[in-house]
């Protein structure tokens, strides 16, 4: 679908003249029903980026968003995403994230996780209630399409970490009713649902706790299928990921992951996992997070050592980025590290997209930033730079139809498939 055009009338007029000329020359495609492919259309990167609906499936938020002027999305914030940056960069929509970090699995821990989750739900709804002319909230794919067609930005909600339900299955439907349309089964650290790809040393995790999905975890997946919440298999262990993907009655989403074959980070998906998502008719959202796109196993230890040195030179026991990151010693050290381990670029990022598309097909791959949650790469480090991704896809020969699928069509189609499964249960 296309959205309301904001191009200037002069340009639109020129396009129409060009279209007429082509028609008169008999060169128009034979009865194409796809308006996007009309002859004589402006096919510059800017025009394609303007026409396709761009969707970022993982943007973190602060719980004080809108309350605290520092996190007011209607102003020019220090965040990677705010409404102005979305408008400037042509980022049309996002799943804003109710993220709660893994903590202790006690009644008190569950209660606190629920409190934190509710604060973030409120923050996201405050944004759309506060700026109704600029962004609308979508509960369904049809609402999503309607808001996008009106020219406004679209907000949806994803939950990151099933820890927020504790042991209470009823919270899944409650969170659904608050707008959540996907939930990542686990985050860093195992929870009651399944094993994480990153066990937590602080919480005393063994490498594996459940051998994948727990008994409770299967009930969680059943309930998510029933209410129509997408099962997100990013962040979880390989076994959990494969078991959940096979078990779920609805196709799964990987809301923010990379390609293991290109970068050996434990958060990335290997080819077997990618194929499993494709075979299940799911979607893998490829994430523009530097460490996942270009992982250097030795880099973290060197970075930790540099930070320890800088902290020690300042007379402190521990690294404090607010206090130490501006020091000349740190900047010089980072220059050396960046030269040794070049940061990920948009080209490196699109290599991951290419790999996934070649392996599992154009209908099963999407784009995500993880902005304000660790995401960002050189060239796509805020919503304002979103067009650079489209430019690289165009440069690699992706058609507009394919770009539209990768940017949002695939995820919206998945959302509809998940709704259809729920309706049939
Ligand atoms: Zn994450």
C-alpha cells in the first residue's frame, strides 16, 4: 500500500506528464493492477522511501516518556527516536517496547516486574494521547494501515521479556488488552518460560535450566496463540527457539536478531534457526546493532581493560560512563579500538539482510534498529537516518515491492496470520 503523498505538487505534476508521455508511446505495462509500478513514476531513493511504509519492530522507551521533558518525544531529544527524528528520516512506524530486565523469580520480583511493565505501557499510550495529530496507536493491522494512510506515524507495542507475567498466565490477555502484540519469551537470563541465549551470572544461571521451553512456557505459548500475541524468539537459547517455533500454532517472529553465519554473536540466529522461522511462515527482523552486525570476540575484553584503566587513573574503583567517557585517555583508547575493530556500517547490516533473504526468501525478512536499547550502526544511528537503509537496498537491486515487504509488509502479513490463527482457536 502507499501512504498519503507529501511530495510537492510541481514534482507530482512532472510525474504525471511523464506518465502521459509513456502512455502515448505505448510503453505502459500491460494492465498492471499495482499502482506502485505505474510507468513514469519517480524511482529515486527519496521517492521509494516516501512511498513504502517503514516499520521498526523494536524501539526502546523510557518509562518517563512524555512526563519528563528529557524524554518528551515531541521535542528534539537526545534519544535515537522521537517524533521529529521519525518525521525527518521517514520512519513511519515502530513497535515501542515494554522492556523489563530479568531479575529474581520471587513473588516480590514478579510484582516489581509487573509494576515496571505497566509504567512502560502507560508511557507509550501517553505519547499517542499527547500527540494525536502526529502518531496513532494501532491495535490491529487494519488500524495500522489506516493510521499510516492518514500520514501520521504509527505506534504498536511489543513486550521484551516474558518475565513480566511471572507465573500468571492471565496477564497475557491483560497485556494484550493494553496493546501488546508480541512478547519476547526471555531476555538476558533464564526465566520461568525458557532458557536465554545469555545466561545471567548475576542471577546464578547455569548454561541451561529447562532444556529449552519449560512446561509453563508451553502453556504461555498456547495462551499467546489464543489471544493473538506474536511469539518472539529473539534472545532465547537455540533449543528454546527451535522448540517454540515448532510448537507454536501461529508463526513466530524474531523481533531483533542478526545472522550467526556472518557474525558469531550468541544473540544471532544460525542458518538452521533462520530456516525454521521461514518454514514456519514467520519473519526474522534483522537488527542494526553494532555488536551483532560485526562481532569481535576479543573486543569486549579490551574495552573492559581500557575502561578499568581510565577509571583507575581517575581514582575510581569502577567505570562510570557519565564520569569517565569524556576523558582524553578514553577517547584516545577508543580511537585505537575502532581502528582495530571497525564499527558496523549500513553495508555490513544489509549483508545480513541479503543472507537471510537468500536463505529463506523475501517474504520472511524485515528490518529493526533496537534504537535506545543498544542499537545503531554507522549510517543508521537514529530514526533521522532511516533512508540510508532504503538507499542501500535500492543500490543492491531490491525492487520497490521487495523493499516494501522488508520494511513492513512481511511483519504486517505475519500479524494478520497470527490474528487468523487466534480467530480459529
Ligand atoms: Zn533486546
